[in-house]
C-alpha cells in the first residue's frame, strides 16, 4: 500500500491501523517533522519511506513501480482554510496538481484501488443541508476550490481511464496527535492546559461536522475493502456522525470536559467560510454498512487525555 501525507494527522493514524492489519506500507514523506507524533511513536521503522513531494510526478511513479503498489491512499493536502486564503498558489499546487500527479502515476502503474481523502469543503456553500453526494461541487474560496477541483479531476480519471478511485469526504477530523494548533480543538485544549483563554476566530456560531480520527480512518479502509466487491469505483462517499455542532458548543464541551472556568475570546474575524456546513452519511450507511464507532463526547475525552499526556511528556503540564 502507498500512503501520501504519512506524517500528517490523518495519514499517521491511517498508517497505524494499516500496520495493525499487517499491510506492507510505503509512505511518501515531504520531510522529517521532528515533533510529529509519527516519529515519537517510531512508525518510520515499520514502513518503507520515500522522501519527496506531490509536485514531483517521477518520485510518485517510481515509488509505485518499485514497490509493486496495488492500493493508494491519497491523504496529503494543505488542509488549513486560513493558510489557503493567505497563499492560494501553494494550496493549488499541493491540493490540485498534487492530486493529478498521484492519479496520473496510478494510471501509468495500474492499481486496484485508490482512495482520496476529501472534504465537505468540496461542495462549497449550499442553502439546503445536510449535504449529500448529489450536490454539485461549487467551491468559491481557495481551499474549497482546491478540494472541488481535486474531486472533479479524480472523477475524470475514472470516467476517462476507468481508474478505480473513490473520494471520501469528511468534515472536521479531530483526535490525539493533531499538532496543528490552528485548529479549534487542539488549540482550545492546549490553551486550557496552559491556563490561557481559548480564542474563537469566528463569531462562534459557525456549524460544522466533527468526526473522531479513528472513524475517518476506518471509513477510508472500508471503502478500500468494498471498492471491487460493490463496484463503487468513481463514487464519492460522505462520512459523518451526523451531529453537527457550533464552534461555541465545541469549545464549551472542551472547557466543561477539562473542568475549566476560562472564558473564550471571540474575535469574530472569520471570512470566506460558509456559516453552516455539514454532511449526510446516508449513502455510506446504506451502501457500505458503515457507521461511526465514536460519538463526539467519547472522542473528545480520548483526545483531551492524549494532549494531557503529550504536554506532560514535554514537561509543560502543570497541575
């Protein structure tokens, strides 16, 4: 199996589960991120590492050919909307060009299955909710557009070349090991641990899906297992626990779960984002027999405990 983005949050958790399943794994690694949980848990010694980036098609093709890859999980992406607004070209390079490079490599070295980790953002803003797979992809802002484009290009490779690819679309994925402290859940937990008021960049009323990372990993693996048996190549699948929450509600749950009396600072600065965006997972439930294992509160407890241990190991957790 070949996994892009193997040092990232979702990629690391995917590799963890693939290792448990006994799979032989090759991971594409842009660089050695010294504080990555992947290195702390020594996953690198258990996989074959290829150093390179998505913008280099030859490296991807060589990795597939040399390691006789039959399954590809494309997880690598620039996944921060704010960063995309500040630097759209880098986001387009990574998320669009990077995706067509992986697709083209898979076309040149035929694989049995390719699974792309996508996003609810690919749909853009719609008045009717929840979003299901029949909705058009109409991203308007840089990050959203990058995800819309990547999914459309993937579908073109299926329809034109019969490449066995599926798109898995998620909302906000959370869990232990996410070291991007720009995201609301790790940022809030870190703030509480360090006795600092958490910051809400928006007005707090934005509503989103939140899915525990192990459920997202199992969703991708489920699609990979079923793509041939069910003949679902070319299909997109939404995955959600179908319990959307406002950002203020999420922050409150964290504060309550950590017995904190801190009050959040609301900046009300968020722009270029839909007010409400969440998914229907009916297709995945009905066709794949999929359902999440963790509800939000259970996943949050596990996440809080992970960060407590993480900051304790760094010597930063005080009682």
